């Protein structure tokens, strides 16, 4: 067996064939090799060497002997041969067979006519180099491609020859040595670049392809063949090394850059590869139809989407970025372009690469066929949903851009809507959308419809992402076509904010810390933006992210459809209850009013659905964070903000808080809006953003089970707890001060005293307006009636609470603060400056009552003294001093209506009772004050007089004297009556 094998010395034959070129010798050599393939001895060696392999391969075992078919069959199944000697023998025979196509079994008989018809070279011996027959195969393959692209115009290749060509190309693509045309052209380059690459399985070819743009690469046929890498699909077979779209040039003048210049069109500048249309933002290039067609054909021919290295300029400009940002992706992979786009406008991107990348993406974005990954993942969906079945199946009715638009429309359909994209295709569509959002020029439809508006409104916006933001900011001013497409894009962003790649990059820290769970979801549905809004003021939030989130919030106010979750939850209610309303703020007001009316009327069934009410709540809370999210309030207070809050930043409700603190200086229209806002916040404290933010932890501690509307009430009840946070306590005090300026800002008091207010304070109500505070006049009126013990029990309880709170902090009494500002500054400055208010200012004013010169202030202090008679709890200093005595002597007496105060007065007058020295001293001071008050402010009526008598420490004496006077008066009357009757009788008797 070995001697027979060595006798043929096929390796030597190969070396001889590569060493000699004389015509006579080559002719003899070819005939010798042709005879080898049909020589029975040659075939018998194959049978002997491969005796165990042939039975395992059914096709080869059935081949007839003596015609060379057996060897050809073994070559076809070489990859399945495991026997070492057989594999070595067939490998050497393969080298001989593929040195000339005529040695391949059946090829010459099947393709003789096609070779002559397509002028692919003569098959007659001696007409050309017999060892360059790979050119003939390349010519036939080109004929196949031409036939597929332009059927009917070219000479058709016979089916039996097609099969032979496909078989040759398929087999030869596996091993570099078997493609003689490529082998002879690229021998030097193979040794230079791929010396250590083992032949087989296409490895040498891949190595050459990856180095095709190296400076040292020979710019000959090798470059052309390498560039022509790819594949065609023909009769179910794959030609691994031929590319149907490339028209490779086989001359020695192959250009250093793949794209030739397009000349003859004004305004068009070519820089090596792609028109510099995108290099300058302020330059607008008008492209005639002919130029557009040439450019489109140019890009289609080059197909840089399949391999970015075809664009030499891009490859050179982006080399450093690829090495750093995309080094994990194999060189030549189409995903390199996506990686570069992901790093556009980042620190890793260089300016030259950015320009080249945008130039290329400008054209890829206008033809979905130029993105091979998108096509591969979405071709089935395009056929199923968009009725296009092939890569080249586009027409005027279905242009390239329309296919992607169709895919985009189906990308965000819900399960209920049906006809959705496959998961892989949706991912790719989202990838394209993310890339297009980086620059308006990458969205063909947007740029086409908005060119005029971009020039009109956004000519100065040159930074990345600014043009789209500008269009969104001027949404109401845009033309109809532009407004529609910008609106649609914004609506899409609301569902999938990750389309805003620049925003997502800026927000990466806060996403990783607080929103990573929703960010990892395949379906966003507005959750990520909602999470960013909720965490807008976390420490991880940087300025860029905060600005981007706020911009999107402001944008949402223009149209309720821009809030995806709100739109999905409330669209049916909006259509039913708020038709023809578009602005989000108006929709929120409309729905909120409906909810409030249904609640007040105790409707059996709410007109607004539960899911909408929940989302409506979320929107209301978000709007309270920034005054700009309430356009009506913002527009009314713009002047006041500039004048009173020039250095206050928007967000965190800081501007709103500034306006509240300066409300006395506000313009009437702004004051009206702020008052209405405070009224809403007091009714629903959860909408008070500053209160909820500052007291967040205290609410968790003290009010975990309280509902939203009783939150402030709960905080007030726990205000003086030792565990209360000082900042929260300060905020609660601010809200109490606000509430005490007007009973309408205290919903609990308003409900409790709804009958008492019109009964006792109608004169004050007559002066009231709907949009301004009453400065505590109604509450002062109710306080006086409390002292007279004329209020209803519920109202009395609420006034007692207010009296107790204001007794500790004078700022909670608006009338006292308004009338006694100067007196407090003059007499009680030190007490007023104390950080903790515990009633020291009121005590100071009481002690200095004789020094008060301002009559209104003196009257307020006297009213305080009068109120303290009714309840010792409203006199914190006296209550603290006498707490122990109350416990010992008045424990059985319920508080209120002056009962405990009367008990202490009786104890003071009882010599058997010994009070605490401090209590005794304070009580005596109060008696002196009340005596002075009685002189300065006598009783205004019988009820007032009766109250003073009952609360007087000498009431028993007074009552005794009054009873004695009544008895004396009765006796005098009786005596006078008897005398009068006697006189009358005497007169009658006369």
C-alpha cells in the first residue's frame, strides 16, 4: 500500500507544477494529472488506503468504479474522514484536483457551453495559463450574480453548471490552498500576515480578510477578493467567499479608499468615503435627485454596515476608540458600529471619529438594508408584518425607510393589540431608535419634516441632543408635520426613556443605586422615568441628570400622552370626562375635580376608574416638586420669582416655599394663586412637597398608619416629642402659622366650627375675599367666644388646641404678631430671639402690660388674659407652675370652661390649703393682671360681665353681695307696695 502511494508522489507533482511554466511541459503535466483522476490504479490506491472509510460513507460506496467519481466523492466528504492515512492521501489528491477546474469530476462536461457563452476563457489547451483556471470559476460566479440581480438581461447559466460551480466554490472556500486563483495571488501576503495560521476551515481566508486594509497588504487581486468576502444565497447553497453586491476590480490600480468621489454636483464634498454633510451643523447641502441616487448606490455597493473597515477613513479615525471601547468585539464584526454609536458623545470618543461615524450613520439610517444585524433579526417580522419578503424588495410603494417605520410601529404594541415584533427584532429596533435619538440628522423623517423649524427655532443649538430638546420646547410653535413627528417621538420616549441615550448616560449613577431593577426590564413602560423623578434629589443625582429629568417633566405638561403611565391608566376616562383637552395640567385638573366632586357627594360609584385615580395621585405629587410643572401658577408669579427669589433654584419646591414666605409682598394675581395652592395643600398635606420631604422620617416614626389627609394633624400632635427632628418641627410650625392666618386653611377647624363661624363671626366673613387671608380674624373671634363659653363642643375642642399652641409660640397668633411687632421688639427682644418658643414672649407681654403703648397690641394681650381665665391650659407658664397643685387639689375636676382655674382660685383663698410657692406667685400675678384688665377693658355686655364674675377669685363674695342687694330691693319693693295700697284705699273711702 505504501509503495503504491509513494509511487505516485503527488506532492512532487504539485511542486513541479508550480516551478515550470513552459507551454509544452504544462500541456504534458495537465494531461498527466487528468489521467491520474481516471486511472484505475489511482482509484485502487484510494480503495486500499480508505478501505474502512468508504463503507462508512454511503454515497461513496455506491459510486461506480473507473470514472474518477470515487476520489471526487471522498474529497466531498473529507471532513468526515477520521482514518489518518486516508485523510492524508485525499488531502494531497485534493490539491492536485483543485489546481485546475477540468480535473474536477464532471465540471468540464457540465460547464463547457456556459464558459464559451459568458466569455470566461477558452477551454482549449494552450490558450491560457492552465494553472490560473480559478479566474474561469470567478467569471462563472459573477455570471450567476448578474443573473440573480438582472434576470432576463444576462446569459443564463445552465442548472447543471450552477450546481457544479456551487460545489467547487463551496469546497474550495474551506481551504486557502484549494482556491488556486486566491492562492497564487496572495502567497506573499499569506506568508507575511498569516504565517502561523493553519490551513483548513477557512482560517487563512479569514486571516487575510482581517488584514485587507493593512498598509503592507498587496493592492492587487488579493485585496479585491478579500473585500469581496460575504455570501450569496443561490439554490439553497452558500458561496462563503463571494459577495453579490460588490463589483470587485481586478486591476493593479485598486484605490486606497473603497469609495470613489462623486463629481459634477454642486455643493457636494467627498472626503475619502462619505459626503461631509454632517461635519458642519450650520451648513445645509442641497442634493439633486441624481446625486442622491448615486450616493445611495455607492453606499449599497460598499455596504459598510457589514464591515466598517470598508470605509478606510472611518477605520483610521476610530482605531483608538475601537481599541479602548470596543476591544471585546471581534475585528470586522458589524457590532463594532453599534459599539461606536453607544460611545458617541462620551469621553472615549474622539472628534474625528465622531464626524466620520455620523457621516456613515447618516446614510445607514436612511436604508434599513444597510444594517446587516437589523436585517438578519427582522427579516421575518418585515415579511410577516410589513409584507416585504427580501433584502432588495423595495419600491416606490415600499421604500427602504418605510420598512423600518413599519417595524417601529409594531415594536411597542401591547399584547392586547397583537401583531407584535419578535423579541430579537424588537431589541434591534430599540437599538436603532437609541442611536437615532443622539442626533436629529440620524432620523430621516424627523429631519425632512422639521428642516424649516430647525432653522427657525434651533439654529443656535449646536451641542449633542440640543436640537431635539429645542424642537420639544417649541412644540406649540412647530409646523403641523414637524409637530406630529416630534410628538410621536416624545410619546415613544415616555414609554422607553432609554431611547434618550444621553440622558441615560448622565443618570447612570442614580440608576445603578436606585433604579437598577426597572432599568433591567426588557419592557420599560415608563417605570424608569418615574423612578428617576422619585429619586431626583438623591445624592447620586448629578446636575446633568436632574436637568434632563426636569426637562422631560416639563415636556410632559404639554400633552398628557407624553406621560406613558398616565396615558395608559386614564385614556378612557379622559375621552369620556375630559374630551378635547390636550394639556396635561388641564387633564389633571379636570379629572381631579371629578374625583373631588364624587367624594364630596358620597357617590356610590366613582366616575374615574381606580387605576386612573392612583396614577392621578402620582402625577399630582410629581407636579408639586417644581413650580414650572404648574404652568398657571408659574406664569402668574414669574415677576415675583425674579424679584423675591432670584437666587432660589427650581426643583425641590424651593421656589414655591420662597413665595409662601414672602406672600405679603406678592403681586395680587400671584398672591391669589399661592393662597389657592396652600388651600389645596392643607386639604391634602401629601401634596406639600417640602413638608413630606423634610418630615419623611418623622412620618414613618409617628404616623405610619395615618392617611394622607390627616398627615399634618398627626405631625402637629407629635410636634413637641423629644424624638421629633428639629427641621421637621420647624416645618410643622411654618404650616401652623399658615393655617392660623385663615380658618379656610385649617380643614379640621373649618369642619368643626362650620355652624359657629357664621353664627358669631359673620361681620368678619362679610369682609372676606376668596383669594386673600383673613389674618386670623375669624380665629380671634372664635377665641373670644371660647372665653365666653359659647362655642359648640367640637369647635371648642379645636379652639382650645389652637390656644394652647399659640400660647407656646406667639408666631401662631397672627393678630398678636401683626399688632405687637414693635412692642415685642422693644420689650421682649431677647425672648423673641430664643430658638425654642415655650410661651416666654406672651409672658413678657403680660408682665409688661402697663408699658405697652400701642392700643391694638394692649387689647390683644388683654384678650389673652381673658382667654387664660377660661382654661389654664392656654396659659403654659401658669400651668407648668401649678401642675402639681392641680394634680393634688383639682384632679377630679375636668378641664375646660374655667373649672380648674376656679379650683385653684378657691385653693388660693383657702388658708387650709398650701399651694406651691411658684404656683401661688403666678396665681397672684394673674389676679393682678385680671384686675387691671377689668379696669382697662370693662365688660362689653351682660354675658361678658357674668363671665368675669364667675371667673373672679371673689365670686362668692360678689354673688353674696348681689343676692343681698336683690333681697333688699325685694323688701323695699314690698314695703313700698303696702304703703301705696293703703294710700289708694284711703282715697277711695273719701
